[in-house]
C-alpha cells in the first residue's frame, strides 16, 4: 500500500522565477509616514486608507 502519491511537478523554480535579484520587497520610494497614527485611523474607519488619506500622515 502506497501512503503518499509521488509528486508529479517540480516547484523548485517558483522562487527563482519571481526573485530575480534577491530582494524580497520593492525598493523604498523615500516617503516616510507616521505609521501608528495611520494604523489607528484604519482601525477607526474599518478599511485601508486611500492615497489622499495616507498623505495626511506623511513626514516631510
């Protein structure tokens, strides 16, 4: 009796296909925000902030 079926596909290419240069995130755009205040506003509204709403929390 065979307990596990043999895997027919090879998934080793997945990470190498998407991670071309080793970074796991996009480069920073240099913008800084007051994150705790943004999180509090999101909780209050019950939804993510729009781009315009997020700009209110931008640190110049």
